[in-house]
C-alpha cells in the first residue's frame, strides 16, 4: 500500500487538504486521548502556518493503520470543522480503497473550462441536502445507540466477570481450607491408627501375661488342693489311730458323697416337659433357673423389656413351685443391683441377683453363671435341677451332679 509520505508526491491540493484534515483531528481530540505520535503536534498545528511547517508529519500519520482508524471514527462520530469536499478527501486518504491515489489526483485537478452549465435548482438541492443530513443524523444516532448498548453490554460482562473472579477466588480459598482440613484429618487418623495398634499390641501382651499368670495360679491351686487333701488324710488317719475304740452308738446319719443326677423315667424323652415334671416331684429337689437365658431363649419372650421379662417368668415359676411344693431359686444377672441381692421369698420361690460387671466394659457375660456355680457348691447334696441352654454352665453343673433341663423344656412345662 503506497504511503502518503513516500514515493511520488501527492498533488499539492490533495496533500494540503489531507494535512488540514489531520490537523483538525489533532486539534479536536483531547491530548490524553491522542497517541504519542500526535500528542506532540497538538500545539504546533493550531495555525495554518504550523500546518504547512509540519505537513510531512501530518501526512505520515495516515501511514499507521490504527491512526487511520481513529481518524475515520472521528469523521463518523465527530463534527469536523471541514467542508464536505475536505471531509471526503480525508476519508478517501484514510480508507484507501482500490484506486484511491488516482481519485485523490483527480480531485486535485482544476475544473475544466467548458460551456456554462445551467444554474442548479438551489431549492431542490437544499431539500436534498436536508434529507441527506437528516438521514445522516439518524444513522449517527443509531450508531451511537448501538455503540452505547455495546458499551453497556461490555460493562455488564465485565461486572459479571469480576463477580465470577471473586467467586472463583472464594472457591479456591474454600478448597484450600478443605484440603488443609483433610490433610490434618488424615494426619490425625494416621496418628490414632498407630496409637490404636500400639494399644492393641499392649492389650494382647497384657492378656497373654494374664493368661500365663492364671495358668500358673491354677497349677499352684491344684498343688495346694492336693497337699491339703494329703494333709487332711494324714490328720484323719492319725486321729483315728489315736482315738479310743468305742462301741458305735446309733446316731443320725447325714447324706454324704457326691450329688447324683436324676435318671430319665422309663418311656419318656430326656427333654420332654413331662420328664421335668417328674424330676421336680422328687423329695428334697431344688430347681435352679438361669433367668435371662430362659426368657431370651427361642420359645421365650425376649421381645419384652427386662422388667417385663422378669415379672412374667417370676409369676410362672411362682405358680409352678407352689403347685409342686418345690424349692425354686431364680437367678438374674445383677447389672444394676448389689451382688447377692434377693427379693422377698414368695412361697417356694426365691430370686437372687449376681454381681454387676466390674470391668466397666459390659463384656463380662459370665456373672450369673458364676453365681449359679457357687449356689451348686453351697446347696446340700440333695438333687438339683438346673434350667438353662448355656452349654458351658451345663457342663460345669453336670460335674457337680446336677440334672440338666433346657430353657425350652421348662417354658413348655410352665405354659
């Protein structure tokens, strides 16, 4: 694209008109809005003399495409203090369409002499000019409204962008905080896991130590029992040898020896309710009942609350023991009562509570079993029937000569 300041010089008329138009743009535009290349010319082009002196610099302005765009925008939106031909010449030099140099040269030629044209219709031309001015004004207003709308839209988008930036920043801050919280939580979890593993290892070590101590104590207890039995036999033998021989007098004998379990009546099954009914009619018989084991058995009433379970089994056993005149001891797990607590005796029925769970963990499940085992040791050697489904308790009771009835067996008899 040929430059205005290089190559063949423009005709004097076109060059003067273009320089005048650029100078008018520089004068009309505030210095703060002018590019540095034009701001320095603002004071020097205020006069025609200054325009002439700096014509080359003014023409060189239009070599820059961005500066040409600013001049065109000024021509469209502003009100240049130029005549219409001057505006058209400057616009042609700024737009630079194809053949623009030839058209500038054509505008610089003097008008050819010829026959005098007839006088134009001045009034018509004025009306046409007014219409064109009005159309141009409307077009400018429309362009101005579109530009204002575009600026408003840009402003809205900028505001929205700022809000989004703030939201993104807040989200990033929250993500950072959550990441830090997660890191701390993971560190705490790792710490607690290690501590838990350490405690587990210590607990296993303590349990192993306690088991060894228990085994040692059991061995010592067996040795002591054996020594005690040997000592008692020696004392009895010495006492018998030292005692004077007397004619034995007839005295009342007390039952001695181990307790023996009752046999199953002929023609009946061991776990039949009728078998238990026959056992309970044995003279001197004692019935021991493992309370919660019976109420929570398959045919029991474990769906009731604890107090309701106790009340229901208590009433059923009271009727049975009174009917058969059988001594009955009902044992409950003493979770909230003092060990050995008893309810007032109701006929042939007595209620006792085992010791509470002293471990504080709720894991000691054998308290009622130990209470029943101690009762078996303390009771006379008369027959005893124990009602429970606890296999371990059944085995221990069999070793002490007790007769075993299941929880379902006594519930069937009670009903």
